[in-house]
């Protein structure tokens, strides 16, 4: 009898061609950090063994939806190779990955692929950082802040919910939370209003597709940060 395994579709076939590393993660615990933010702890299934983890490093997790598996990017939190353990923090909304996380219990398993994540801190060190994101990119932002020690940094974060502002940020000062109304333009406006000449800074942006594009432009045009000193990546797609 053939087993009806959920399919990864063409994305899975392409990743196989690239010989991407495949692992099985097992849920070991969960912690509701705020009403819309959940940390899930995993046995990493060997994913971290012999691997150099870089700031903002992410993996592709395969979330089941009927007979299909959908790939979504998630950032490594507290990676501990010796303990073979890692956490993933989920900004909750209505989506396949989000729903999986909300029902995940110890013993549940999920596949993960390691391919495509690359980032290195700029060398020589920039005069400072301008970092812009939301709760989906908060895990990446915290890993970036941890890795730049006490380098000057201004962090702009979009809050979609009142208690997002209570989420832990790896900096005590220089953090500006901006309430998200509809499509994220409030964040763009606040970043623009704070503009100054920052041509010797590094810019890092990750939010929804439209906001990321708009903020990256503000960093180039209003902050004068050179294109090559900006890392901008859409972390999720706004619905049309
Ligand atoms: C490199 C990378 C790293 C990432 N790391 C993390 C991480 O550590 N933690 C994390 O929470 N997310 C992270 N994300 C974002 C996450 O992959 C997306 O939010 C993803 O779309 C969630 O999948 P889903 O199946 O829940 O929702 P989808 O099926 O993709 O979308 C369903 C609906 O929800 C909306 N939506 C999707 N994401 C969000 C959101 N964040 N906020 C509000 N509405 C949303 C969509 O517009 C759509 O209407 C990362 C993305 C990338 C590219």
C-alpha cells in the first residue's frame, strides 16, 4: 500500500536539487509571550550540528495544510548546538503557520530545510544601525542587536496589537514603537520624519512587502544610506 504523504510541490523539488539540508524538529515546549506572540521550543534534530549560525539566520519550515505542505521562513532563536535545541517565535495572525503553532504540543514534529539564509555583519563596522521591522522580524532584529553589542542603533518597530509593545527587545534605548493602522504607512512616515544624514550607517529592514520597499527607499533617499549598505527583505506579503 502506498502511503499518502503530504506533498511539498515544486518548491520541494527545487530545494532537493539544491541538496538543501532536511531535518525533523520536535516540539518540546511552548510559551505564550503575549496574546499575539508565541515561542515554541524544539529538539533541533541535528539541524545545528557543525553549522555556523549567523545573526538573523532563518530556516524554511514545512507546515501541513490538507494534502499539501507549505514552506514559510522562520528565524532561529536561542540556537544551542550542544543541547540540539532551538526556539522559534511566531507573530500570530490568521495563517497556516500561525495556526500550526497555536495548536503545537510537545511531541509534534515538523520538517525544516536549511537553505538560503545568508548575512554577515558589515566590516568595517558602520557608525551605527537603522533597523526597521515588526513582530515577524523581531526575532531577527533581536539576534542582530545581540551581535552588534553596544554599536549605536535606532530601532523602529510596528505594533499591530496593544501588547506588542511589551515584547522583549534586546535594547533598552533607541527603540520606537509605531502603531500599525492599516497597510503600514505609519511606520514609513515615522522613519521618514526621523531622517538625518546617516550615510555612514547600515540599514536593515524587514516587514511586509510594501512597507519594506517603502522604508528601504526612505533609507536611501532621506538617510542617504548607500544601497549596498542596506539589507532589505520582505518577511510577509500583504493581502491585496
Ligand atoms: C527570512 C524570513 C524570516 C522570518 N522569520 C519569522 C519569525 O521568526 N517569526 C515570524 O512570526 N515570522 C517570520 N517570518 C514571516 C513569516 O514567514 C510570514 O509571516 C508567513 O507568511 C506566515 O505564514 P502563515 O502561513 O501563517 O500565513 P500566510 O498563509 O502566509 O498568510 C495568511 C494571511 O496572513 C497575513 N500575514 C502573513 N504574515 C503576517 C504577519 N506577520 N502579520 C500580519 N499578517 C500576516 C497575509 O497577508 C495573509 O493575509 C519570516 C519570513 C522570512 C522571509
